[in-house]
C-alpha cells in the first residue's frame, strides 16, 4: 500500500506540471486589444521604406535577428538588407540566423515559439496557405504586414487588402524527357494507363495536396473538362470509366458539374505518380539521356542548376505547356508568404525586411535571379525581368540555347490561353481539406510496377 | 508519554537507517539517478500521451470536435475506427513488425555466421573481415539505402533514371527487390548485423569448446551439436541482439522512407500536419513495443540479466578446419560481400562528389575526365550560377562545418554524460543486485533505448516545446535526448563488467579507509577500463550519425546528420556523400585513437 502511494505520488509529481497548462494554449488576442506587434504593423503600413529603415536601425542595431522559412534564401537576402541599412547608418550592425525546418516542422516551430511572451523569431517566410490559414492566422500566431509601396504597386491599400502578403508565386510545371519520340500534348496524357509521373509525395510536401484540392475549384475543374474534350476518342474511352465512377462522389462532395473531371484526374494521378523525395532528384532523373519518355511535375527553377555533360542536358527536357497544341493545366503555383510573428522581438526590423524584399530588385534578387519565381509586386516583377531577362535567358545561356529555360512569365503562366497554372487559394484549400482531402486520403497510392 | 517516546525512537530509528543508507555512495547514486531517469523517461511519455488527448488547431481533432483547444478522445476514436484506419494504422503497424522481425533475422543470421566463421574456424583474413564488417554500423543507416537505389533502380521498373546495374549491364531488378519491405529489411539487417557479430562473436570467442568436443567424441551428428549445444550457448547473445535491434528497426525512419515502405515512423511524419494527435498515438504504439520487448526480455532472462555477455573463462577454443581451399573460398565470398556493404558505399560516396550532376555517371560511359568536377569541394562562392543550387563547395561551406562542430559537440557531450551516468548506474546496480529499486533504476535507464528513436524524439519535442521550457533547435535538447537514449550503452557495459569484479577488491580498499572517489578512479575504473571506455565510445559513435532521434529536434545545418539528410532529400548527393565521408573518417580516426590509447574498440578484437 505504501509502495503504491509512493508510486502514485511520484507519478503525480511528474504528471501534474505537464497537464497543468492544458487548456491555455495561446489564444488570438481580442480584436479590440491589439498586440504590440499589431500596433507596430499598423504604424509601419503607413510608412515609406526610408522611415521604416530608420525605425529598424533604432530597434535592432547590435542585436540578432532570427528568421525561419520554407526557403533557405532568406539567408541570402538578409546580408543585402543589412548592407542597405548600413548605407543609411554606417554603424549599423545586425547578426542573424535563418532556419529552414523540413518535414512541415515550421508550423510546430512557430506554434512552440508563440507560447513565449517574447518569441525568438522576428520574421517568417512560409508556404502552404491551407495550414497558414488554419494553424497560424486563425490562431493569431502570425500577423500580416502590407508595405506601403507594395500596396500602391498593386493598386490597393493596407486597409483594403484582405489577403496575406505573398513574396512570390512559385510554379511547379509538367516537364518530360524528350530523348524519345513520345509527346505529351494534353494534361490528361499524364494520367493515361501506364503513365507514372515523378512527383514529391503529397504527404511530405503539403502544397502538392493543396494543388489537388484546387483542381476541384470550379475554374480549374472547367479547364480539366475542356482539356478532356480535346482528347482523341480512344483516350476518352480509356478515361471515361474513371470519370463515371467518381461522378457520384463529386456530387456528394458538393462539387459542380465539372467536379467529376477533377476527381477523376486526382484519382488517376494519386494512383499513378511515382513519389520522389524532392524536386531536385526529379530534375536530376529527367535530364538524363536514359530517362526516355519519363515526366514529372516539379519546381521549374530546378532546371537552371543542371550542368551539361555527356549524358545530361537541359535540352533533354521539354516544358509541356510550351509545346504547340498543348491543352489543359501546365502545372500549379503556390506562394511564399511573409509574416511577422505576433510576439516578434524585432517587429520594426521585420517589417523593414519584408518591405525591402517586396519593393526592391536587390532585395528580391535572392529569389528573382531564378526562373519560375514571380514577385507579387508588379513593378518589381517588371524591373526584375529587365535585369535578369528570364524570358530569353535560355537562348543566351552558356552552352545553349536551352528553350526550356525561356520563362514565359507569370501573366502567361496563369492565363487560360497560356500555361493554365492552378493557383493555390488558402481559403478554398482550408474549406475542402476535410472533405475532398479525406476523399484523396482514401485513394491507394502507387507503389511501383 | 510512552507513545511519544516510542514515536521518537521510531523516528530516530528511521533517521539512522536513512543516514546509514546514504553513507553508502552507491545508494546515493541509485537514489539520485533513479529520480533522474524516472523523470527523463516518464515525463516525455506523459507529454506525448497528453498530446494525443489535446486538440490541435487546423487538424482533424479540431475539425471533428469543432473546437480549437482543450482535450478529447477523438484522436483515438478516429485513428482506430475511421475509414483511414487501415492506411494510417494497421498497414504501417504490420509493415513495422515485419520490418523489425525481418531485420532481426537478417542481422542475426548474417552477423552470427560471420562471427562463427571469424572466431571458430581457420578462415583466412579474419582480422580484415572483422574490422570491415562493422563499417555498415558506423555509416548512417540510410546511406546503404541510397546505395541500394543507385545500384538497382531502373527506368523500366522504378520509373527513375537507371541505376548502375541497369545502365551498365541492362539488368532490371523486380520492384519487390527495389522498393518496399525486402530491401528495407536487408539494408537494416546489414546495418545492425555488427550488433549480432559483436555479441555472438563475444560468446564464440570465449566459449568453452569442451562441450562440443565431448559431443564429437560421442559421435554426435554435427547438426545435433549445433542445435543442442552451440545454439543454446549463444541464445543469450541472440536474445540481446533481438532486444537491441527490434526497437531500433521499428523506429527507423530514413530507410523505409527512402525505400518506399509505409511504417509507423514514416506514417508519423506523413500524418503529423493534419492528424497531429493521431500521429502521436503512433509514437505511443511504438513505445509500447519497446516496453513489451523489455518485459519479454525480463521474463526470458530472469536468471541472468546480461545483454552484452561474455561467458566463461575457458581458453580452450578449437578452430574448425575449413580445408586448404575452403578457408580461402569462404573468405573470398565474405570479402566480396563486405566489399559491397562496406567498401563500395565509400567508393561510391567519394565518386559521387566528383560528378557534374547528381547521379550523372557520364564519366563511366565515356571515360572522358571532363565529365568529372571538383566544384562540389572547391567552389568558394554561391553567387554565380554554376549548378551548385546556391551552395558553396564543401571545404568552404559554413553550414557544413558549423554542423560538423555541432555534431562533435553533441557526440562528445552525450558520450561524457551517458558514459558517466551509465557507468555509475552500472556500478551502483551491481552493488545492489537484489534491491528492487536497483532493478527499477536499471530497467528505467534501459527503457529509452528500447523505444524507437522517432518516438523518443517526438516525445522530447512535445515535452520541450512549452511556454516555460522551449528548447527546440538547441544543442541542449540534443544533448539531453542523446544522453537519455544512450545511457544503456554505458550502463549495460558497466554492469556486466562490474559483475565480473569481485567485491573483495573494493572491500579491501574500504578497510584501508580509502575514499569512494579514490576507489573508483584508482581501482574499479582502471581494472574495467576497456568495458567502461566502450560505454563512452558507443554513444559517441552512434551520436555522430544519429538521425531518427534528432531530426524532429533541430534543423539542417545544426548537426551533420540532419544536414546530410537535407542534402540527400534535395538530391544533392555530392554533398550528402561528402558529409558521409567526413563522418566515416571522423569515426575511424576516433576509433583508432581510442583503440591505440586504451585497447577498446567497437569490435573489441573479436577478429584478433
């Protein structure tokens, strides 16, 4: 009995402190009581960059800034930002540390950070609108800052703008190895029987799942339906049974009349794609001469880093959407968003950094030097193109020409007449995550021939 | 009045007993370390149980309960009863068990046979084979998985670029060979075979051959000798191997991840974003297996609780004569096999760091040296576009060298803490073998080792992600977790060696009034230094290439294994291969230094 009591006491001593703060997770601040960071943001949104820069210098001179992001390039952008501030005040010094967690850990990291009264992270660059909406914004963990010049360039104001602040849109596009004679001239070709595209697994990179969610939105369902109509009779016959089989599911999920095309494409894709750990290996596979007739859906910019050799070439690749007569979606786009944590230790500096990378070509250069990443600031996007000439970069590249590298730009990619890029909408994704999302999870993924 | 006097005397009696208890250093050690290991083992478990009951914003529990905070059982209900139960739970669970069992079988068969050949036969080149055999354990486990892919993948079957076998010889291996359970258990089996080799080899090396010889004289058939005498004698070593390998294989994340097998640990990562609480239940299930293994082991070894056992002291070891040709034929076979498990990966890593693109073997087809490059090592900047994905060469890459420093820091600190705590536990337990508290401390210290690494990592992540204690991405959390996980290396090693030490030696010193500290540093430790140093060496080497345990607790660039994994996932195989080389060289240097200085090494001279 005594022993039992001792055991219970020991357990209680260990358990109680752990459960003690069970229900007091950080709650969103009431709308009427703005946090310090929100107050800073409110003022910062009315300031020019020069005014913001002065505030940042006052706040962070001699300190250390911690950033966390899905892109490692925040690390490249920060030194340029510091150099800019040093142009205003030569004595300015800022140490920094930029972390890039993998395996979706950025959300856990930011959630854990939010529990502190003053957080570690000053700023974040984050992707996956769906999780941002449900885990970060609705919970009050992250705050949006809209820079004045960015708003002007987009013809809006901070007060009128309701979305998050995208730094850039990235695209993942259908690419295929062209060393054989096979061609892919319709997005349904990628899900025909026997086809197995290479793709990052939707459970390891969640933006891939968001792409599938977005396909069920009326706009993109219509694009899929239209592409289906352009198929040959034989191809239609091969796909029609699947479309018919999911028609009732589409109705149950509340999708529109074209929803069955979306579900059919999703089902065929999930049940056929070949999961690869990252876009880098997909690119490395596809550019090899031996990868005849293979294709993948991958980050466009990966192609840029391929080095020509006897068996590897950027000319072994074709971008499906660039080929004459191609019908249907050419890939999908997702955003890198900028946020200030609600307990940011350096909110002025965070705002200034965000303004710098969304308003200046140099600030955006860490991302802007690559194809396949498009600034959300139209003026900056134009300036960036003037500097880097991505639209013709493949023609002039050393060892070229490489037609696949000629980036046709954001406007072309998102247009119905152009690349038909499927764009992520955080709110839509969050609204179907447990309807369409659960339906997708019931599908059996491809596991090899 | 009388009652008060009685109470006072009872109190005095208790106090005196307490003082007597504390007068023995090993009791103090047991008390303090017992409290410590109770907290470090139980607290993370409770934290993760709590996580399974919590509602997480933006996940399935919030969706099903329509709440954003509080507690619920909905995660349990949904995981076990929803339409996704098969995908999320039952299939990964079955695969995990099959993987763990298969890994045990492969490692015991492979490690045991090699141990037998090295210790009990006159096979040629035994010393070389003994040294080279432990290489797969030195390397991070998933490097063999990457080598497997590079060898056997093919455009036709796996839908990737051709691996070496397909590109050079046109051989396309079937899918079951390339992906899934079979390659996963072979790779993990090869990785853990050195465990079996060291444990079984230890017994073979010291085993009294008289029993076998007696049976031979009595004309007992060879198979009967094997099954009735030899195997029962190595049974403790086999059980020890199962004990050590089962939990490790269960908790392996990278190997099944790379080879496309859905297990509890891979499913944990896949589910964590949307099914956070349910993913934590998977971690608990993995932990339960660890507890079950420990209980089974307690039952099967009630009479002797040695895990890394060396039995008997007989010097009579008869070596089986394999014949003039036989001893070379078998040795050649082993040299070839160990070439592919130990040497080929290193050559392949080194070669990979000179390829112009990851996996671009143009040089092999053309023989043209212009298809090789030193850019992955020597590039000093990351501004120019040169196919380096924005990275500097390895020799000048600050992220890699910072990670290298971090790895050394974590490995040395874990080795010191785990080694010291484990040695003290081993010592104190050996002095109190019949005490239930001692057995409790011993079991509690061993439990984290039996729990899958991923589950332990998850538990500590949850525990140290709070408002008051937030240690994510600090070396502190890595050192704490590494220490807790690797104490058993030292405690088991120390316990076994202390049990071999007669109590009279220390008693003689006590009579001479020699203080405890001096007894330890002048008598106990010097006598058993080889075993004790092994208790420091194993945590150090394991820490250097540990991934599953640390991957949830820090980002890449913090330590080498997470950096290596990052580059591997990104497909930058030149970097991951280069880091692998750095790790292997580091481990070999330390192993050699320790071996020269103290005589201790991983294979403990089995092949000697």
